[in-house]
């Protein structure tokens, strides 16, 4: 589990140990939780939230991001 007790990780240490290194790991439920927060801000304020493509390389998650932003 992640050391920060405020993060609701479902990844166990055993899972982490079984992954190749290096690798990208994305916990989709945490991404969606954060996207819901951003979407709420967008809806309440009317701002447009931009995704910096250069700083965010997890292309496979773009469909999920698109649902919220």
C-alpha cells in the first residue's frame, strides 16, 4: 500500500514487487476521483481545464480523461 494514508490505493506491496521495472502504473479509480474534482470545479466556475500533453504521457487513459474534462 501507499505510505500516505489519505490515498486509497488498491495496490499491495506484493503486486508492486511483481511488476517489471521500469513501468507506468495507473490506479484508474484514483484518476477518476481526481477527474471528478476537476470536473466539479469546471462546472461551478466555467473554466476550461487543459491537459498538458507534454507533461502527461499516459495516452491509454485519455478516453477516461475525456469523459470528465
